[in-house]
């Protein structure tokens, strides 16, 4: 999406787009006037004068849309917005878990007694790109911006200070933590695709964490689907972890847990609404499916959330929230993984800013993993025709190509990628053999490397040019003055200092700098949270040097793998159901008779108008 929308942008009647996949006959129909004279001639002006009833299009319908972008955006934002967050907080009281020592761990305990009121456990997850956007807006560090967000959502001076119920979020999770799970699993997946070239996942493996890219692929290029990574995004992983552990271990129904994600992109609202990311995938098919992520808002909507409660965001404390308002997660191992690191383990990025990127570092972690597994190898970068296309290769000490990958950001570059992966059509000439897939690729790739170097094994694909820090929900340079005025800072003599309004490119550079400067400090959490650990180092949380060490880019892969195994064990759910998802081709039937095939031309310029996203 290119800009924020609100409920005020909705029209009373939404006309279905020319390629809308929602069947027209399911829309509300006008009823005939029974009192009308059947012999009266009906003129055109009388027909047009009739008021059409409002269209009923749900967010799930928008997921299957092939062209109604503008209407879908308006409906989408009206269903997932800061207003929805406020309505839920005002409608529901907080469901507080009993003290940790009173919760047993043998089976599911009924700790959610029916009090006759609508009770929820409120959980929020925040992306690093959102923190970077707010840090640049208010001239604070990324860490301070994270504390301010936690104070708004959980602290006594934030949302809890107002509202009908005084409700707030019990836990605020940094999605960087679950991103480590996604990165380690992605490296394993890429290696599996290398080892089994004819397996379920085809080379190159394409990232699936960008929902705008996924929707585009499902609607316009079904031949891409076998290449998509089957891993859930950090947003989805966080929701699945919180809800599955509370449901299966502590007996809290999934519908009692309300998970809100703060993301840089409006398309994350689409991801949260996917039918594949619900409790039916891990909790069984009984009952109504509950989404792993109930609501997604953006950085801009987060500030609107504060404004709606008369909270000055920049005046919030820049320190961590007291444990009185942010109690530990009831499962000790999960709590330590989500909220604390033992002294001696410091997560620090090893690579340069440009190499890691601003979209989670999937490609960079996989490259570093390949290099670590092959001592003496090196990583080489070949810059493409623009800043959003790059090609990477891992070569041995002897110069032999080991691994080849690429990065494609922005839909203009993505279209070049999908053309290269499109299977060639069989020749209609008698006796002609089918050309192999990719035969029409030029001799030189978009990144400038020779085709002789081999095919890609992995490609990091993101819809927005520049990556996720440039998402449609981020604070734009034109919004800075407004948000600083609302916050009460940057005002001199009634006007905002013009030095605070940089050019858009300079502004994005500031946001990127805030993102790259982030790091996780040492936290000595042992004994602070009141939890009894069976094993202080049960996840291998100390990064020990030695031959058996498996640390890549500051991530202890052994610790992450043990967490995944522990997660599966305590919930008694197969790991694949927890961390993997599926995709499906979406075909429009609009304008076809029931006997026709599915050769209707797809709408392929979905997000080009905005240069990325929707």
C-alpha cells in the first residue's frame, strides 16, 4: 500500500473491480418493487436513480482479489486499525494468569474460569522496522523507541491510563527473537533444497515473509508457488508460539488470547487474515478457526492509537516497563527465550549494513551459514543494474562456486525474476522438443553475473524498494511535522523547525541507520523473573567457543533449534505444523462461463503504481 487509509475513506457502496474474484451474484441484490406497474415502461434514469445497497466484502474476499486494490485497502484498514484495538480494549477485561508457582505443567490446566465477562490475554509483537521509524521521528535510539512502545502498550502511563476497562497488553514481544527462528529454519530449508534438487521445494527458494509478494505470486504467477519458502514469517511465528503454548500447556482457549502486531507494512494485515495461519493448523479442526494474529497496525496507526487516548508518545518513559505491568511468561524456557539473555551473550550483527539489508537478513544469514560450514570460503557480491538487485556467491578457497543467491526488491525487479523462472512453452512445430525451463533467459543475468556460474539456490524477494523500512505503514517525511506537533516537540514560535523535514531519500537513510544501529544488550535475567528453571542453560544460551560451536552472525543456532524442539514437545504438536505454512493459486472466474477454462489474463501490474507494496 502506498498510503494510510481510514474508515473515513470508505464509500457507502464499493463497486467491484473489473477483475474482482468475488462472484457478483453473492453481492447484495436490489429487490424488485412489488407495487410497481408491470406494464409501465422503465426508463434508464429511474434505474440509475435507485440506490444500491452497500457491498459486503470481507477481508478474506480481499485476499482472493485480483484487481480491486483501492476498495480492498479501504475495507482492510477498517477491519484492522487502531480503532479496532481501542474497541477491543474497551470491550474486554484483562485475563490475568495466576502466579507462576500456582500453575502446574502436567497437561492443560483450566485457569480461565468463566466470569461472565469477555476476558482476553492481550499480547503485542513489535517489528524492528517500526521501532526504527519511531526512533528517527523523535530523535531517540532504537532501544529507547522500543521502551516507549512498551510503555504505551503495557505501562501505567499508556493505554492502561484510559479506556472503559483500563486494559493493556500483558506481553510485548520483539519479533527479532522469532526472526532468529525463521533465519535458522530458512538456512536449513535452503540446504535441503540443495541436497534434494528434485524434492518438494524447487530451486531457487524464494522468501515468503513479504505478504505483498506472496499475494502477487498467488494471483498472477502460480508457477512460482513451488519455489516459495514454506516457513512462516516472524509475525506469524510469534502468534503461533504464544497461542499454542498457552492453549496446549495451560488450557487457555485460543480465542481468549488477542494478539496485535505492529508492522511496517499494510500487507501484513492480509497475511494475518490468511486461512492457513489459524488455530486449525495446530489446535485441531474443532470449533471456529482463531487467527494467530488478530490485528495488525502500523507505526503511523500506533501513534494514532496514542493520540486517541490522549497520550503524548514522545513524553512516555524511555525505560523498560516495570514487571508489575509486564509479568513473565508462565513457561520459563519460553520466557527466557523471548525476554531475556544471560550475561555473556550479546547479539551483534557481524556484516555491513548493506549486506544484511533491512528486511530481516534472510539472505545474509543463509550466506553466512554456507560460509561457516565451509572453512576457507568467501562471499562475493555483484551489484545489479539498480540498488535493489544484487547477486551473491559463496566460493571455496580454490575458487569453486558453492552457493549462488540474489536479492530482488521492488515489483519492477520482481517481474524480471518471475520471467526468468517461467517455464518455456512447448514448441508447436512437429518433432520439436520442449525447451528446458529458463531457456529464454539472457546470457547475462539482471545482476550482471555470467549465466555459466550456475542457477540461484536462494532469492530474497521483497515488494518494497529499499526493503521493509520503506513499508507503506512507516512514518513518511511529510508526516513528521504533524506527529511532532501532536507530541509537543519540535515546535518553536508555533511552527515546526524546517531543519526537521529532510528529503524523502535522506529520511529513509535515517530510518535505515536506526534499524542497523539496533542491538540486544546483555541482560542478566537469572533469578529476576521468579521462575524456576529446570536447567539454566537448557537452550544452550551461552555461546561457547569450540569445535562444536554453531554461531552464525551472532545467532546460536543450537539454542534456536533446542527452543524449536522444546516448543514442539510441550505442546505435543509436530514442528512442521508450528513453523510451516502453505500457499495456493488464486484464479478469477469473473467474466467466464462455467464451462470455460482458467486461461483468463491475470492482473499483473498490482503494485507497480506505488513502486512497491500494494
